[in-house]
C-alpha cells in the first residue's frame, strides 16, 4: 500500500463519521420507559436529539473534557507507578523473609551438629563432695587452745 491510498482511506472514514454524526444530530429518539431507542414503542415519548448549546458552551465542554482526559492519564500513570513500587517492595520483603528463613535453618543445623571429638563432656560433682575453701573456719575447734582469740578475750593460762 502506498501513502496516497492510506490517506484516501482515512479521508473516506472521516467523511463517513462526519455524515453519520450529522445524521445522529437530527435523528428522532423515542423514550420507552427507562429505555431510549430510535424505534417507537407503545406509549413512547419523542425526545429531541439536537444540541441546544452555543459554540462557546460546546468549546468550554470540550476543554473540560480534554482536561479531564489529561488528568485521568496522569492519574493512571501515577497508579501504575505506585503498583510497580508496591510490587518491588513485596518482592524485596519476600526475599528478606527467605533469607531470614535460610539463616534460621542454618542456625538450627549448627545446634544439631555433634560435639567435636577432642572435647570431653563436662561432669558435674555433687555439692557435698566438694572441698570447702576455708575448712579451718568451718570446722569446730578441737581444743580450747586452738580456739580463735578475739581481741576482747585474753588468752587464759593453762593449769
């Protein structure tokens, strides 16, 4: 296809749309209850389909529509960016949880490893069999001469 045939096709489409638009502007519309149709029904009401707005009002409406479309496009871009950021955050959190689980699993493996062969297990002795640090103080004096002398008491002579 060459450019001329494409241009002719676009012009033809544009003319058909414009002619159908002008026909739609002057078309009779019937209201049948809550349904609008181009065909009458029993007890239908005829409604005018002509645009009663002035050119200024139509231009104002078209401007508002263009602004709304631009805003909607911007909001869609923002929403998609937010969704992408949320998806990246969710992926990062999932990766962090996987790392935590892996670390926890390896820590559990470390606790289950057998003891090294060169370490001997610790043997606990009962408290009663352990020697006391100050055995002289803890034991009772055997004779009076071995009794400790306090500064208030004077040694008594032996008879």
